[in-house]
């Protein structure tokens, strides 16, 4: 599943404009948010984000796995 790195998101709105499902909006903190119930997981947001703020759960799992295996 995609997710937005709030630290990396600039709030440019490119993902909002290009999301075919209309599942991304700019929140009150001026950062993008994905409505997971509406997201079709097409990867468009990931491919077009100029700041590479759209990430995937596999990154979180990899980091968690590295922490677990390095313990």
C-alpha cells in the first residue's frame, strides 16, 4: 500500500491532480493524504511525485525486518 512521507511531501499537488481514483487530497497541514478506502493501488502517485514522498509498505516492512534481524 502506498503512503505519504510527511517529511518529504512538499504539498505541490501533483499526486492530487493525477490520481485516477481521486483518492489523494491536501490536508490541513498542507501535505498530501491518501484515502486508503478509495485508493486503487495503481502506483501513479509513486511514479509522478517529484519529491519521492509517496512510499510503499514494503519499505516499512524492510526497515522493521532489518531492525529485527540486527537485534
